[in-house]
């Protein structure tokens, strides 16, 4: 189980990096420069304009994946009951909603044709973190059901 522990603890470092990394570069029309948008910069803009949506995105992008990772670490170090695993897996699935929202925004903005959008490395890092977190919870569940 030590590889699972190490991989999960690595996510505790990688998630904040992914939040600050550029998800996309966006700008109006091809003539103007592109601004980098990260999870954190997007949340700052949302808090200024749409507080209910900002709460949802904050939960899906920051709270759910980090709580899931911390909860999984507690299970790995026998500080929490393995019975929490279904709730932890649900948190991971909720975190995938944020990836879907970002992808949807990119498709809509590109479809309108007025904006220029390029995906950036942070989108891939954030997606890999979420998928790795989901895989770790599945592997942890398998390992716990095999171990007496």
C-alpha cells in the first residue's frame, strides 16, 4: 500500500500547482493578446460577478478533490475507517464536474467565433490529478477488499 500512499500524498502537492497553472489562454479576436486563465484566477473573477456559481466552482474545483485526497490519506494511514471510501469516491466524481465545465466553456467559446481560446498545460495537469485521484480510490478499495 506504500505506493498508493505516496501517489496520494503527491496529489496533495500537485492539486495546488494545478489550480495556479494556466488552464487556457483566451482573448477577443485573433488580433489581441491572450490572457492566461487558471482555476484560481477564474474563481477570483467569479467571486466578483456571480457568487452562487463561485461557490459551486470552488466546491467542485478546490474543496471536493482536496477533501477526497485528504480522506484517502486518512484511510491509508489507518486514521479513518475504510467505510468512508464510498463518500470519498463520490467526492472524486464531483470533482470531475469541473473538468466538464471547463471543456464546455472552451467548446462554447470556440463555437461563437469571437474569442480565441487555446488550452494550456494546467488543464491537462488538473485532469490528470483528478483521474489519478479516482484511480487511487479504486485501487485502494480493491486493496482493502483483498486484505483481511
